[in-house]
C-alpha cells in the first residue's frame, strides 16, 4: 500500500504515511507542532491523514475477521495478504480466490471498490447524512 497523491493507485497514499510518521516523531520529541523534514503539517491535513489511516486499519481488521471466520482452514497470512492487496488494488494474489465461498468473494469485491474509490471517500459516503432532505423540510411552508 502507498500510491503517491497524483497516482491512480488505491489504498493509503504515501503522504498519509508521511503525516503519521511526522505525528509519531513529533510526539516522541515532545513538540507542540507536527513537522516532517522541517516543514509543519497543517492540522487539517493531519486530521485527514489520521482519519484515513484509522479507517483503513478498521476496515482491514473487520474484513480480516469476517473472512477468517468464513475460512478457518486457510492460513491467516494468506488471507491478510489478499485483503491488503484487494484494499490497495494491487492486483497480486496468493491464489486462494478459487477456494473462497461466494460471500467471501463479494467481500473482496467490496474491498476492491473501497480501495479504488478511496478509503476515506468511501467512509464519508456511507456515514454522511443527506443534508438535502433537511433543507427541503426547512423550506416547506405550513399553511
């Protein structure tokens, strides 16, 4: 995982890892601001990177649990490799796809979609409320 920001690769971007590295380094050094290579990382960018990283790890954990529970006979490292590859839209496989049940294959399709669209974009799309409905209710006049 780790495509560059202007690249078309899926998964987390290299700038997300850079921001997380800067955060850890600044915390360990006791700094008030987050810096990487003598440049300060704005709070908004840091929050975005932290949210993307956290969501990525959460999705990785949940899908690993689901697929491992459906396939206790397949090695854990093979499953986690396939999941990380699907989420990062890497295209590398350990060849276990043919051994999966249909529900697991659907989970992998969802993972690939999430990785391609962008993990944070996908999370926002699922969890955000539709503000247009609220606006329509506010604009209705009661006679």
